[in-house]
């Protein structure tokens, strides 16, 4: 891998680095036939995933599908060689008109979903997280399908243990969001069993960008002198570029029926330690509140590390990058993770 940068001058520098493909990704995408379509490309991770796919496989079409409520994103993606299609996935007829295997598209990355505001609009949450997956899984049954899921499908586990592994029963503690995410997996699993669709369900825990994520939330609080809640005392984090790279590589590692795989950092991260590290970088003492619970949403990534090795970007580099970004007043996506939430209400 190239030498890590000390910092990122702007968003374009950040996204260019974050979408840089690895030799392993290039080799894995060479092994799979057909073009790639990303449903829900307009979210936090979708734009850099699509750009990474395009850079890794320049001979493949990469098609990004979203409502594109922020019109500038469509132009940015198109400048980087990603074909864009406006589509509301809640509309089945519109979804059925999207490119399919007859058009040479044999690989699907499903990133659509609804989380924030779930507590206030449960019906939309279940439709986006269960109804849309049912329609997509049926419509694109002949495609290899990578589904973005979440660690929230698991129960809380002991903070001093290895974390939940893929065999841990999916019994989230509470809330429409987490339970509907189990439903999303069940829809794709059903289609895989019924139609023989190859796939993987990527149970992701907290991807990190300079503009959002657990590190951004903690750093912003420490820098502003606002309290950091320690109740959810540990979190698993991974550089967004590493998470996207593993998601795309999974296209060459699909199973029938589709099976889950945990994707996050190799080690559990203490929120108290994070606050202290940012305090040291900022030269100010963090304000801490609450006491660490003995459990948290934590994952065991033994399976992913056996396939891909450990994530490339170490936590220390992410800390330096986020601290620099926050100190310089870099832009935020304005999407707090609410990582300290334990009642499932987002």
C-alpha cells in the first residue's frame, strides 16, 4: 500500500484516497463476470464504493442507483465514470426497469435502508428495510448480491469477550431499526434459498470517514467541550475505504445460500480511550459522563480476516486524520451515529 497521508486537504483528496483500489480487489473483480450495480449509492458510503469499483475494474460498467436528492452527487459520480440512474426503490415498477442480467449486469451491491427517524416512522422503516429487500431480491434473483447489514442484528455481548460471531443468533435487544434489519437479511436469505442466488450479508460496524462516524462524534464533542457519554463504552470501527474494499471483494466470495460475514476493525475500541486520545491531540481534557455498561454491540471478525487479512488503516492514523479535520473545521455530513444509544430508538 502507498504511504499513508498525514492529513487530507479537502473532500476530493479524502475521497480520492478512500476510493483507491487494492491489488486484492482488482484481482477479485477480475474473477467475476458482468457489470456492477449499486442500489442506494447516494448514502454515506455509496459514492466512494462506486468510485472504488470503477477504478478497480475499468472495463466494467458501474451503475449507481439512488433518488439523488442532492443533485450535485450525480454529476460528481458521472465525472468519475459511474453511470447514474434516478430511481425510487419504493416503486416496484421503477425498480423492475433497472438494468438486469440481460443487460450484462451480474453483480449487485445493496446499500439502501432507513435508520434515523425509525422510531418516529416505523412503517417506512419496515418498508425500506424489509419490503424493498423483498422486491429487490425477487427482481434481481440472478445476480450475485452483497447486502449491507449491521452489527445491530446481534444482541449486546460482553465487552471483554471476542464479540458476536456469525453463528450468534440474531436477537437484537430492541427497536424497529435493528429488528427490521434482521428482516432485511431474511428476505435476501429466502431468495437465495428459493432461487439459488449467490450472495453475502455484510454485517458492518461503524465505518469511519472524516465527516461522520464514531471517531468524528467523539472528537467533535471533545473539541467543543461537550460531554462524551460512556454508557456504550466500546465500539468497533473500520476505515470506510477498508469496509468498501471488503464489500466489493465479497462478490468473488459469495455462497449459496447467502451467508453473513462481520466486517469491522480487528480490535474493540474503548470510548473512554478515544476521548482521552482526542483530548491529548487537542490539548484539552475531555468531559465524560456515565459509566461503561458491561455489554455492547461488538463483532468477532475472524472470518473476514481469514479472507482478507486485517484492515489496512490502523486506528492511530484515523485518530490523527479526524483530529486534524475537526481542528481545521472540515465539513461534516451532519449525521451523528448515536452510537451511545442502547434502547434501539434512532
